[in-house]
C-alpha cells in the first residue's frame, strides 16, 4: 500500500478507500492543447509529429494488474492519419498494453501479442473506445461506442501486468518512454482517458459510451 505522503513525493492523489490513482502531473509538449477549464482533460494533437504526446508515470508501489479496462473518447481529424492512442510500456516490454486506431481497423495488444480488429469507422467523429483483459480466464474484449466488436479467451492466463511502467498518449512506444515513429503518431482529439484495475461489465461500458460525464478509473484517470 502506498504511503500517504505520495501526494507530495509523486504528485499522485491516493485514496485508500477506493484505491484510485489520479495522475495530475502532465508533461505537455509543443502541439498539445488542454481544454481551458481543466475539467474534461480534452487533448488536441495538432500535427502528426513524434513531439506531440502526453507522458504519465504509473506508481511503482501499486499492485501488479491481474485485469484492466482502458476507456477513452477519441476523434481522428482524418482517418488516413490513423495512429496510436494509448501505449503502456515497461523497460522489458514496449507493448505491454497498446491501443491504436488505423484505417478500417483498431489494434489492441497485451504483452506484445497484437490483435487486429477490422471495422470501418468515420473520421472527425468522437468514438468511445474500451479494451479490457483479465487473467483468470484469459479473456479480452474490445468495444466501440458501447458495442462489443471482438473478444477472445485463454489469452495470457495467470499473467500479471507490472505497475512500474509508463503510459504514453498519442504515440506507440518502441522503447521505454520513447522510440516514436511519425506514421504511428495520432492526430486529433482525445478526451476522458480512464483505466480501471478490473474488467468492466458490458453494461458499465455501454453506460460510459452514452454519458461522457460518467465513470472515473480506479487505477488512472
């Protein structure tokens, strides 16, 4: 369990009752814009460049993940500019968790094992994306706008995801915290990125997709 003085030491807020980790220390680079009222955490990635990203350090004192769900709203300005939305990397594995949005397909990866999810989708429209995995049955699921697109089982059963990694929004990490490639850069907007340390139910994900003020991740928000 993390010490209470982590608020001062790492700028995380830690809530013992709900085990919520809220990262409120963003590294902003040229080309990134945060919404003015700081409430919706809407990020604008204005150009396809390796310099545009958000970096979030995850707490090393958190317990390893046996399950997770990542949800976010995103809008590509042009679907031909597809790129990576969410990348969680460890020093020993650059694609511990990966979510990308490319032409006519999404990519979801866990521990370097990548699944292609083929589905046509529109540019310049906000989409609600959720991806989950849990290690008991090794089940994974990928949702778009509240509907299940693809799923599987017996995948990485009994594995765990260490918590001492780094999250990058807007790029694919080929190295820990870096190794970005311009063609994998995301151009558009991202909004309300949340991560839970469990697999959300289909009903919860549907509700998230219909109410953009509902739901706060209990691992990262």
